C-alpha cells in the first residue's frame, strides 16, 4: 500500500503532465483552425473509415475496403447489400449512398480517393453504385466524359451528376457510407456554411465535439495538430481519471474517522516515509511530534463523540483511584486479597483517558527535547562531534513507537467499548467490588464484636468462640477468593445460554455465591452457639458438636450446588459448564476437607478406617463426566449428599460407642 507521501508525489507528477498538455491555453483554437482547413479525415483508432466534416457521414476507407471483387471486377448489383453487411467497418449503419450523398462526396475533388484528370469525378477510376429507385439500382458514372443529365423528376434527386445508361442493372464498384455518428441529430444543419444561428467557431466546435463524443482520433494534415489532439482529448482525460483515483485515495487516508479498539494504525502510518524518518534524526523528531499531534486530535475527537460514556467511566475511575490502605483488623493475606482485587478493578475498569493523553504527550515531550538539544548543539562550538554523539544514541524505531502508542489507545478504547456493550455488568461489578470489600471489613469488625458480646453474655469462653470465628473466617475467606475469577470470566466475553435470562451467567454466579455467604453468616450469628449448648455437657460432646456443625454447613453447600446445577445446564457451551464446575469444586469439597482434617488432627481411633476411606472417596467423585446429562448430574449430586450425611451419622455413631 502506497503511503500518503508517495501518493502525493504521484499526484504532483500527474498535475505537471496535465499542465504541460494544457500548454498556453490556445490549443483548442489551433485544432479548430485545423478543422476549418480540412474536410476529410482518416481516423487513427478506426482505420476502416473516412470522415466527412461537411456532412458528418463516415465512408468506407477504400484503402482497406474491397470496392472491387477479389479479381478486380465490379460487383453484381444484386449482391451489394450482402457485401456491405458482411464487412466490419467499426460502426454500424453502412449502406449504398444516396445519389446526392455520393455526389457531394466526390464533387469536392479533395476527397483522398480522387484519381484521374481534374475534370472528372472518378474514385480510383471506378464507377460506384449510389442509390435505389423502385427496387432497381440507379448507376451514375462519375465520369467527366459524359454529360448526360439524369431525369430529376423520375429519380427525385438533385441535378449535377453525369449518368451512364450503359450500366443500369449491370455491375458496379462499392463506396458505402453511414450516418451512424449524426443519426437523429441536426449536425448537418449546424455546420452548414452561412447558418445564421452559429458563428464559424461554434460550427467548427460541433465537429470537434463529434470527434470527442465518439472517442475518435482524427488524422490531421498537420502531424503536430494530430499529436496535440491526442494529448488534449485522450491523454489528458486518462491523466485526469488517474488523478481522481489518487485524490480519492488521499482523501480516504486523510478522512477523520472515529477511533475504535480495532482501528488500523498502519492506515495512519502510511503517510510517513518510515525509512527516511529512521535515517534522519531531524525527520525523526518531526515525525514523532506530528504523530503525537495526530493521535491527540483523534483522541479529542473521540472524547467529543463519547462524552457521556467517558463521563460515566470517569466516575468509576474516581472510585477506583483511591490507594488501598491496609486494615489492621485484617490479616496480611486478607489485606493482600483486597489490595490485589482493587488493583484488578483499577486495571480493567479504570478508563483514564487522561492517562492515555499523558503517555502520548510524554512521547511528544521527548521529541521536543530532542529538537531543543539539536538547537542547543547548533549554537555551540563542537556541533559536529555533539551531533554525531546524539545521532548514535539508541532510540525506538518510528514504526515501533507508533505501534506502542497505538496500543496504549486501543487498550483504553477496548475498555470503553466493553463498557458500552456491557454497561449493566460493569456497573454491577463495581457495586459488587464496593459491597464485598466493605462487607468483609464489617465481618472482621462488627460481626466479630457481636459474636464476642453474645457469647460472653452466655458465659462462653473466648477460646471457644474464637475457634468458631476462626472457622467462620476460613469459610468467608474461601468465598471471597471466588468473586474475582467470576468478574474476570465476565470480562472475557459472554457465556451463551439455552434459555434467555435477565442477568448474565457471571452475575448469576455472584448472586448465588452471595447467598451462600449470607447463609454462612446467618449460621454463625444465629445457630452456631445453639449447637455448642446442645452438646456442652455430654460426654464427647465436643466431637458430636463438630460433626453436627459440619453437617449443618454441608446443607448450604448442597443448596449452592443445586443452584449451580440450574446455571450449569442452561449454559450452551460445554467449556462454560466445565469452567463453572472447576470454579466451584473447592467450595463443594470444603466440608469434606474439614471433617477429614478434624479426624486426622484429633486421632479419632473409634471411627473405622472403612468409614474414613468411604468419606475420603467422596472427593474422588468427578462431576465432569455427568455434565452432558442434567438428570445424571442431579442423581449423582443426590447420591453424594446422601452418602455424606450417612457417613457423618456413622462417624457420630462410632464416637458414641
């Protein structure tokens, strides 16, 4: 693809050629004067015809047309029509001429085919068929030796032609003509000398127009005029057509189009001669300055067109711009989680068009500095050495610099376009981030303080309720870890569903995850203490308490999995189903893991190894194999839930022995 500089150079060459052809401006007058002085024209691009300026008729070129048969004899009159029709003149409508048409052609003895003495009207010494009357061909011997006058009343044609009665009904040579160029026009009236309506120049112009309209290249007696005509009416139009094509290409390159994340920066780059830019330090900084100005103009134009979208996005950016401050009530891991989460949202949801502009202007500033350094060196006494040193410094190629700045813009635009297409999801995601972050801080402060006060009121020791809170915190942290991956998946694209849904799949996952979190919170705030009090004074009550707690928590897992099942099997794509299952697996196994860890830590010998092996085997059950069949998946989920409850019961039974 030619760059703009190359296209502009080509345009300048064409303009120069066109100006050269146009010359002094009186070329048309020269051609009109040549037309005035010449009646008959052979045609360069139609070599089988001869044009008559006076009548507009085209005649057979007798140099190429066989006016006699192949043996040099006249044609039989009965065959002339077929002979004419079977010959290709380059135009249609050729026929035997009317008497007056033939007479007008040969009466002016300047016709190129005139031969013999100056007082006869023969063409190549032959007699020609000129008209038909009542089905019989009338032959005029255009021979000055005969002075017989044709019966005008019988034939109805103008006097003045000689007639030879000895060839009526016999044979003749052929000189066909055609009015193809002037058919259905008043050309002959317009060019007639003495026409009071038109000036001489206008009459000549009609002939010139006839040439150009039919794309004819007439051969003038003056070769210079023929070349001038070709340049003006053939070469110039072709050059103008090429010029228009170049202008269209240049206009297309210069057209201001709205930026988008998939805009082709190379379309802008074609205006720059990269090789020359990289070879010259001065061209380099000038090109960088121009490139940055052009990008800034496009960014400004984009902001004007997207003002409302960018305003909404800037409000989001403002929320996310605040630096994360570690909370002393949170562990290092928890602070890290919330800090990383905020960075994730900043990276993916902060637009920062001002940041884009800052980066582009920083590049331009470096180009400005380069220009300033060169100016400073020019004023010094060691300019040659210092310029050489400056020239040797490493700097990015112009093409790479352009690509990188384009990447900066495209990344920002990609966020805006996603925001436009997924406005609801983005706004909900920001609300989720705010609510979940604040909710976890409340959990670590208010909820903890409420549990402490509630337990102390009932005389429950800190060691006991702290252990409960530790278990609660472990579950809450595991749930918190699941939020960000869902948002990430939502940013990667839609998850098509079989049945239409009001909210996206990622939003549905966040919703059921939030419900699960609320159930866990409610359990620890309202039910956990009651389970403790139920077994507090029983032998081995602490073990029974633990198993009942885990059994209660598993009910919430089962509810979570049931809700997940509806989402999973509404997903159209198998890979989305697998993704959801893999995402949820650690939550689905969390109660099994907790029981196994508890048994291992407490060395519970009363529980049989068979039961423990069966319990551990629950983790090995792979739901992936059931993802193609909702019924089979549901049945497997029910079997696992039943097996879990049955094994918990057996464990508790063993402990009671």
